[in-house]
C-alpha cells in the first residue's frame, strides 16, 4: 500500500518536470526566432553607397582694368525744334465787328496778300457803289455848268472832291475788314472763327516765314553756364536723317527771356540756342522736334579709368593697383573730369597699370 503511494508521487513529479522542460524549450525557441528571422533582412551581397555631388562655392573675382590713354568727352543732351527767325503777328485795326468768313486754319501755307478772313460790314459795299455814282454825277454836272456858271461849277467840283474822299474812306474800311497775309509762310497760330467779335489791335494769329529754318535747342539755366559758341554738336531731327554734325552758333538772349515772360508763354527764337548744321534736310518742316548732343568738354590723350575702380575715404581718393606678381597695394590718385562711366586721372597712375574694380 505504501509502495503504491510512493509510485504515484513519483509519476506526478515526473509529469511536472516534463511540463516545465517543455515550457522552457518553447520560450527559448520563441526568443531565438527574431534573431533567426533578422538574418534574412541583411543584404545577400555588400552594396556600394552612391554619394550625391556637392557644389563647391566659387568666389567671384574682381575685375582688373588696364590704365590707358584716350579721349574724354562730357556731353549734355537737349531737346528743341525747327524754328523760324521771322514771323508776323496778325490783327485787325477795326473794332467791335463780327467775323463773317474764315478761309484758312492753323498749319496752312499762305502767300503774301492772300485773304484769310472777312468781317461782316453790313451795307458797306452798297455804300461804296452809291458814292462812286455820286462822284460820277458831280463830274457830269460840273462839265455842264462850267461854261455858263463858273461859280456853280466850282461848287460842284468841291462837292465832287468831298465825295471822292468819302469814297476813299469807305474803300479803306472795306480793305481793313479783310485780314490778309502780310508775308508768305505758314500759319503757326490762328484763332479766328466765324461769328467771333474782334477787338482792334488784338493778335489773332501768326505767320511764320518758312523759307529759312533754324535748329533751335532749349537750354536750362545750368546748361547755359557750360555751353559756349563753337562747341561741337550732333543733331537728330528725325529717324531718317541720322546724326548731323555741327556747332553752337548763337546762345539764348537774357533779354529775350524777360520779354518772353510777358508774351503769354509764346516761344521766341531768341530764347533758344541756335545750332549750325550746314544744309538742312530736304524734308525739314517748321516745328519738327529734334534732339541735340552738345560736347561741352573734350580732352585728348588723358588717362582714363572706370568709375568702379575709384575708392574714397574721407577726403582721400585712391585705387587698388596689382603688380605683375599679383601683389596689390593702394595708390592715391588725383581725379579730373568725369562722366557717368569714366574718370580722368591727373596724377597717381601710369599707362599700363592694373587697377582692381569693385
């Protein structure tokens, strides 16, 4: 009986040991699987890594200029137009009359003596014809009485002369009622319209003599200080004319400026610089706009450098000079004339020097 109990306890202990061993093996297997599976993630063959190209920054080199001798010109550009030196102002001497007819318009070419407009003079022409007949009548009566009654004939002669004077006055009034061109040329300004009420001696237009045109350029006060007679100039009147070479012939008049200020802003040729270009282009017309370039300073055989090489600090002007070995040093310079691109070096550099820009 006791032997059976002992055998039963032995069987139970063996069973527990077996279960514990099985559990341990299972846990060991589970812990090993990730490592075994991880082996399959490694690449079968070793691969070479590809590197992307890297841009190496390049440092901008400053420009190097060689000092040379050349020609320096300082120029100014002005505008202007083709103008005439002679013009006539149009006006009526009659007062408080209405314009009856207008035959022209601004810009028209007219001839001397051509009728431009007429005033409404009412019965003036009929009065002239009536007076002409009275003069003829007085003359006939005088001839009939001169032999028989000399005194009466003398009185008739006096009446005839009075009628002739009246006739002349009427005809003069008729002439004054017609506005005529005093010269041949172009109507630069004409302000009359039908029905206008005119005033005596009030300007109504201008005729410009276009037989001789001048190249006129407008200068501002500062430009007048630098421009002198004889300076070279190039003029472009229109696209087809190209550049026409010439010189400054005449400067504006200060007196003309003062007079021009009191003429309602009208331009006068005396207010302009006159440029001589020799022969005028064949298609040149009054009022054609133009552009002129005047050389106010010209120097030959001077040392020139770009403005970009100049450096200043305080009152000092200097440049950076590079020698044949690539060594650089500062050199003080004296600057003369300069424009928007170049400067004249008076002192401090020689022909062939290498200067560094910025």
